[in-house]
């Protein structure tokens, strides 16, 4: 499957099938800090991903100036 | 996973609630959480207009969207900080979001109106850019609210932001900051009320809300913030959360329920002792100039490049050497 990562942007080719959680563990990513999107749809950590899927892993953590 | 409300296939899990939701029920969940935060902390009174601080990021655009969905009269304010292409992209995302919906957006360009920008301010002060950025935004959001007659300013600070700030404040026992850390800062002479209606929402939930609602936000992080201390605190807290779901909420809401009151008196004393800035009239603890006017004096005319944060500097090398790999 094709896996698109951001910040920095890069694309990986990873063999499937696998689960979202296993994919994130393989990439050493904390599931709390990303969203996983298959095509245009969000998927939960137990979802099975096929070898033919296009997956985007989007970071969700932002931060800079502190709250008022 | 199945949706907790309707039993259809879920698209997002929220482990601290021991729940998963389909898209429609997740949107319902977000609205309910924001309604509850506004109600529990008495953030907005009936009929009050809200000025929403928007940056083009997921939290602020989602907040504006949610407040409108909940029928609040909410307008946006965008502040251009002059952080190179990042500011160009963030402004474009914000303007497009407002234009598509016909919603009112105020804009302030710091360089155009005050003669400096955040890279120049960081260079002039020799301090982290996030400090100058936060100081400028707080001052200008408050000023714009008072100038345009909005009694309430709403910011997109979420549960993760607040828990990370709390961790930073506790690590240094910043008693003044701990006294001011609350989802509502009440109005007082020279200050509009400041509210954080996303305090019950995790950062991951706000990104999911944007994806589900088709909100086109900037995913790119601020290049100057990359790798800052605040992000490090979030990383630590997310490590705890993954092992023990609900840790972040327990940390923050435990403080608000049982810890905040012990520090609030310090904050009240500080606020009562404020004078007025001789330049702009804003409340200040300094008898001469407020922090924003002091920053402007130092940074005006300073032309400096966008300095990358530590993570971005490391990743610049990584991106050059990265090759597609198969980890199968």
C-alpha cells in the first residue's frame, strides 16, 4: 500500500494486509498524535488495510504560542 | 469498531470516552462537548457576539464552524504575522473558509499596521518566536474585540493545548500563570472576556472534525514553532494517554476542579495592580509601556529571515536523504 506522511512530506510503500495499529507501530507513531485516512475516509485503529489501499497519515499536533 | 450511538461502522475512536463514532454521530458528539463547555464554564451570555481568533489551522476553523452551527453570532479575526510562506498559506486558508460561507472576517497585518513581524521580533529580542507571537496575538485580539464591540474573544485552545500548558506551568511552579489558567478569563477594565470552548475536545478530535466536515485547514505546522517546548510537553502527555486513556483530561480537569482555586488569588492581585500603557492605553504591569508596545519599539524595522524551529532544522536534512522504503 502507498502511505503518505506529512511534516516532512514523504511517501512509503508498505506491504499489506495489516491493521492501522500495526502500521502505526511499524512506523513508530503514537496513534494519539495522528489520523489515518483511507482514500477520503477516516479509519479506526482496528481497521484492516489492504495491499492496494492509499493511506494518508496526518499529524494532528500543533503548537506554538501559549494560551492567553 | 462500531459507533456507540447508532451501531454503524465507526470512523473515529475516542478512547478517553471509551467510545467510537460514525461521522454523523461524531459531529453530534463535538457539538455536545462544546455546548457543555460553554454551559459549564458560563462562557457566553445570551445574545453576546463572539470574536473568534482564527489562524487557518484545524482548531480555530473548527471552533468557528461549531459556534456557527450552534447559532452563535461569531465573526473571525485573522492576524498576519509575516512568517513567510506559512503566513501566506494560513491567510489563504482562512479567507477561503470565510468567503465560502459568507462569514465576516476581520484582518490585521502586523507588519503593515505596526511595522514589524514575528521573525524580526524573535531576532530583536533574541528569544523564542512563539513568545512574541503569543504576546502579539493576545494584545491584538483583545484590542480588536474592544474596538469592534465584541464582549467575548474565543480561541481554539483544546484539551491537549491546555494540558501541555499546565504541565509546563507545574514543572516550573509558575503560580501566576497557574492562577490565570482557566477556560474563562473574565472581562475587566481594558480586557474582553476570553473563552476556550474546545477545552473538552482533544486535538485529534478537532482534526477529525475538519476532515469529516470538509474543512480545508493548513496541515503544515508553523516552521518557527517546530520542536518547541510546548510540543515536547504534548509528546510526553500523548505517551501517557496511549498507555492510560483519559490521563490528559484527568490532569487538566482535576486541576480546574481542585487546584486552580489555590492560585487564583495571585492572579486577581496582579490584575488589580495593573496600570495603563502610555502609548496604547492597554492595561500593563509596567507604568510606562505595555509588553506589546515594548516589543514593537524593539522590533520595528528589523528585517530577519524565518528561522526554523529545531525539529524542522533536523527534518530538513532528513527530507533530503529520505528514500521510499518497504517496511513489509
